[in-house]
C-alpha cells in the first residue's frame, strides 16, 4: 500500500512540476500583436470615410506592434447581410520580420462586390503563431457612383 501511495505522490508531483514549468514557458512568449486601423476609405476627399467602390480600391492604414515579429497580415472582408466575401494576405518583406509597422495598402474591391455594408477585419499573425486584430465597417457602393472630382480611374495609384 505504501508503494502505491508513494507512486501516486510522485505522479502528482511530476504533473504539478510539468504544469508550472509550462506556465513559465508561456511567460517567455512575447505579447500578442496589437493592431489599430487608423484610416479606411476611398481616399477621395476623406481617407477615413469608410466608403469604397466596386471595381476600385480601398485605402487602409493601420499601426501594428508585434513583439514576436510579423509573419503575415490578412485583410478579411465580408458582407453584413449576405455571403459575398474576399480577402488579401500580405507577406511583403516590408512587414514580415518587423516589430513595428505602419500598414498602408490599397485593397482591390472586386467589381462584382454587391453594394452594401461590410465588415473588415485586419488580422496580424506573429512568428509565434499569436494573432491580433482590429475591425471596422466599410460601405461598398456601385462603381457608377465613383465620380471623384478628378475623374481619374486609377486615383493616382499604381496597380
């Protein structure tokens, strides 16, 4: 009987040691990334108007801090009341492996995107597998309403 009690105590001690040592390992991990979308929109008159046009692009700017260094940045967009969705993954060298980044991109809005309210999620994954994100609402309008003052189809951006 004493042998079983001793083995039980050793097993409990081993499990407790393993539990606490794995907790200490978690403390060595850097914090999960933080993301703050600072601008989102068509870029016409107001870079933060939360409007984009089908067949054009949406200007996105965000501040990212990733102690564990950025591995990828994903922009996910889906309709609030519908099934239309699209996403874009960014693994450019200007972001990957960096700790602090200002994300500045022009997301192509598919020409077939239905008009309406959308939900945009900017997800940053670090090199430790941790993620951070920020979310925003975006209104997509038909291309026919995209009458900027300059009437310039590419809005001065390289495609």
